[in-house]
């Protein structure tokens, strides 16, 4: 599933979001943010498998600064201030196991934060593990990374 499709589905299901942004605006914004990865893992077994595969990856990073630098060097824009602002996204954890971290996103100040698990790839790209905003609490996302998925 493409990220644009995920955003469209979220926009269609949340009228408060649609009050301020039209699908055409979203399309223009998504064109401008074409660096976003093309898939989102949604199946719990797929998430576990991806976590295992990621942990066996050939590259690990020492800290988030290295991830930011690798992402920038790859010509990606995940951590750009404009991108983080567009998604109202914040880094919520330090680097975990050399490649994972957690972000929070919220659509506006009236909605609760939702948490997303991210993985830094060897090439500096960032991928989403699970659904965008899948976790209701930071602890839920941390538990998944610690192997506490139920």
C-alpha cells in the first residue's frame, strides 16, 4: 500500500482533517513529499518478521544523529523541519537496537498523539513498521520493539 493511499484513507475517515485539507491539496503535498516509502506493513506477523529481519541487518547506527545524517546524505527528507511540521511529527525515543525509533504524529492540537515505529535502512531511508500511527501510547510502541507484541 502506498503512503498516499494511507493518507487518503485517513483523510476520508476523519472529517476534521478534511475540513482543512482537500484531497487535491493532499495530492499536491504528497507529490512534494515523493520521497516517502511506498509500503506500510499492516499484518502483525509481517511486523514481527520485519523486526527480526531488521535486527539481522548488516548496518546499525550508533545514535539518531547518524540516522539523520545518513537520511540526509541519501537525499531523503524524513527529518527535515518542513516534513516534521507537515506531519506534526516528533521523535519520541532514542535509537533502539541500532536502527529503530518511535515518532508521534497528530493531525491537529485537538487530537491525541499516535505513535509509529520506524526503522532506519542501511541506505539511510526510513520505513514504517506497522500502520502509520498504529500505537495509542509510547509504551505500546516500546513494548512491540521489546518483543512484547500480543
